[in-house]
C-alpha cells in the first residue's frame, strides 16, 4: 500500500470521489449508521490516503490543534473490509501520527475511537480520557496519545 498526505485543495476529483465513496461504504453502509459524513470539515483537514492498484483502501483525515479538538486529531480512520487482513489499519495510523508530528509540530493527538477499537488504539500509544459516549448511536471513547 502506498500512502500519501494531501491538503483538500490538491486532491483530484477522482481522489475526492473515492474518499467519499469509501467513507460511505464503511461508516454508513457497513456500520449501518445514517449520519452526515460531508460536514464542511474536509476543507481544513489533511487527508492521509492509502492506495493499492490505484484504489483507495485506507484513509484518515487530520486536524491541527484547535480545529476539531484542543489537541491535534485523527479521524475518519478506515480500511476497506476486504483489505483489513493485511494490517493496513496500523500502517495508515502510523503514517497519520507521523504526518501530525511533521505538519502540526506536536505529538499530542486525540481520537474519538469506536469503543470496540480501544485495544487497537492502545497498541499505538493512545490512552482513554474521560467517560464513554454515544456518537451517531455507536459507543465511543476519547483517547489521547501524548508522546
């Protein structure tokens, strides 16, 4: 998998289409969660894109401190269902952490994690902060990586 980091303004039309398609595929169809994915935040974000054979198979979006949370943040973390067996989740997250450190000059990062992925994020250095909560009907927890 090849990973690139792009601002919204340099995404091609094809890349944007694929990003929106895979986000809908994972978060709306697969997780059966009806919510407004297109939220007017993509324009501020950096987009971390994992491609294989010219198809987006993994993705995150990044925000600088203060844009989403007080800390820098990583969100919309996904890997296409058919590609999860290859460990691309860790690959895209490690690349996202490095991109936050490079572009935003901080190692303090917050995620709003689906509860069932707590162990996954913990292996990447994130620890739970605060109480659990429901977001779009799905149990979540806040997690922060300090170093």
